[in-house]
């Protein structure tokens, strides 16, 4: 884990640089966990299953230590830019931690698939791969935009999140049709939906990260600003990227 020196608490500039490095590492570990869980769904291995649990413990410790450390910093005198960074960090560490949590959930699903020898139809496998690729992209964008404070990249996240929601709902309907026709079993249907629910939640957390970055460009952060920022994203740029993603991720 990246260190968080207590002696820097009285020096917000130095303290926040430490926090940024630590959150970047936390985010990278959350992404590593998620990509490991994708691999497990396709090919289960005990080694990677256990590695996911170990990484999750590190991410959990990061969330706890960063939350405590950032709250100490808030009691110090800071300029506007430092207050903005502190707010952004406080509002995003939970989302990175939750992405790792969902990786653990997916690892448990992968273990169940392996132990129960669950088999999906070819259509179901292909559909899951499409959404998995979309989730991989949105997580990568969320982490890259955060690390580099890239607001232009952050603005591309919300349209992909909306598409992922749409794809997940469509896939659930497709799977019901396959169940009715006897192409898939009830047990595989539950697991299929479980995977999709985790994919939806992961995309939601990426959206939270992106919109928080945009909202926190103002002087304060509250629910109204968050929602207003979300509405402002739905412009021509939003529509353009939604169309791009719709053509890229076809089921």
C-alpha cells in the first residue's frame, strides 16, 4: 500500500498528493480484480480466485485509511482547489472499493459455474462477452479520467453507462426467451442474471466517479449539483457517444 504520512496532515498540498497516489493505486487494484474476475468466468482457477480475495483486502484497507486521513485534512485551512480535490477524493474512494466488491461477487459466481458445471448456450456466452467488453471499457475510462483529471474523458462515461443498462435489460429478456424454449436451464438463468446485475452496478459506480468529477468543478458539492451535472451531460456530445457505443456493442 502507498503510505499516508501523518506528518503531512498539516500540509494539505503534500497530504493530497499522497492521497492521489494512494487512490490511483487503489483504483488500479480494483481494475485488476475486476479483470481477474472476468477471466475466472471463462476459465476458473483457484489461484486467481484466491488472488482476488487478497487484492480485495488491500482495497478495503485503502478505503478505510484514506477515508480517515481525508477527514483529518478537512479540518485544516485549504484553498478552493484543495477543497475541491478533497471532496472529489471523499466521494470516489467508495466507488472504487465497490468495483472491487463486485469483482469478488463475480469470482463467487465463477466458482459456482465451475463447481456446478453450469453451461451457457452459445448465444448467452456471446451476449455476456459483449457486455463484459463494455464494462471493461467503462471501468478503464473511469480510472483513466480520474487519474489524469480528464473531464473530456469523464463526459464519455455516462452514455456508455446508459447503454450498459439497456444491454443488461435486453439480455435478461433474451434469456427468458431461451428458458421458455428450453435452450437454457433455470439454474443457468439465475447465474446469468447475477452476472448482469453486477455489470450494471459496476457501470453505475463508474458513472458516479465521472459525474462527481464534473460536479466538483464548482465550489461545492451537493445532490442538486450532482443531478444538474448529469442533465447537462445529455447534450449533442452525449448523443454522439451513445450512438458510437450502440454500434460498437451490438447484441
